[in-house]
C-alpha cells in the first residue's frame, strides 16, 4: 500500500511521528470525545494511548491498521481499539470527518450487551472484531455518529450521559450482527475494575520503549507480587504481560522504520533485541512482513513536482 506524503497549509512536507497520546483520562474524567474534519490527505501515523477507542467515519475515507489487519473505512464504518493497543491511521481523502470516543473501561463498567460483556468486542484479535455488515446498519451508525457529534459540540447538561448511552447503543448495534470466535463463547474474563491496578506497568512499558521491562519491575511498579500481577494483568488486558510488552516494542520498531533512516540493525539494537535476526523473526510473526517490506510499503513517498 503506497501512502502519499502530506502537505500542510504552510506548504511544508511533513511526516507525523508515531506518538504516545495523553488524553488525561482519570477516574474523575474517564472520557474524551472529539470530532475532526480533515481538509487534506495525511500519511500513516502510529499511535498508542490509555483508553479504549471507538471511531466512526462520517464522511470521506480513512485507512486503519491494527496488527496485520488493514481497514479501508468508508462513511458508517467503525474501528475498535483496545487500551494501549498500537494502531495506525491515515486520512485517505480530502474533507474527511470522523468522531472519536476514547474512554477508560470504568466509563461503561460492567454493562452487558445481551449475553456479552461490551469488553468482549475488544478482547478478540482486530480482524475478528465486529464491523458494519449491512446498509441499514451503516445508516444507523452514521446517525449515531452525528448524534454524538452534536452532543459534544453543544455540551448541554447531561451530555456525558448522552454520550455513554449513545456509545452503548453503537456497541449494541455492532454486537447484534456479530458472531464471536468459538473461543469467545465463554464470557471474557476482562474486568474494568482490574485495569487501574496495572496502569503503572502500562506506563512503565510505554515510557521505556527501547528497554525490555521485566515482569518483576512491572509488578513492583504496581505494588504487587509477581504471580498476583500476572493474574491481574491477564484479567484486565486479556493477554499476558509478555505479549503486551512484545507488541509495544514492535510498535516502537514500526515507528522507527517509518520516521527515521536508521538501518534495521541499528533499530534492533536501539529497541533491545538480541540482534537484527531476532527482531526480523519477531516482526514477521507479528506483522506478516519483514521490517524492510513494512518500511517500503508504508513510508510516505515524496511528491513529484
């Protein structure tokens, strides 16, 4: 996939660095909502942040990447991103508009969608998460997106409650046409209440992307014993700490491939891999392509004059 470079209004070609975003979410303020209008196409950006993300495309076109899943989003499409999950996106057409809802799990708590927990929608691999399947669903989701946009722009009393109800309505709409993978028929063990206990470990990994954070260090940061930490982390994130740590390091590798001219060997050394061969094998297993192929396919190309 060839991604065009972005020319900003100042006429300066730019490539956005992958970023760790801080939406300042907390128990007292667990919600961030925004509606964006993009007048220009943009290059691929890789980001990671605390908080679950639900996005709705209202107009135009975007592309989204999570692991090896790539979605060419059209109006009415939705993307679901788990907390601290590295993901890439780019605007693929002028005058594109979307709505983003980013929130801590406690914002929705233990709500059920029929016989599913809403967390189940995020606990499966990206390519198995629910998506729009019918024109009727697409129309309904666009309408929900504009309702959310209106609540955010007007912020009348109770608007956060309206966003919460709208978000649950959106997830319910998606879940009704969704068939979870066989292994997800048993209700997910993910629990919103467990997440705050392992936030220090998530912050530690993200603050040291070039270092392999040990389980012992992560447990100590959370004030937990090693065994207890591993159980709580699995319960909160739906994956082991080792898998999360590996995914985060590979997200940093992907950032360096797109935003620097470092050699593959230099990137392997900078990100704490034993050698370039080790990084190569791990990267291929995760992204289904080599680091060199990833850089060639996804790095913005210079415009022709």
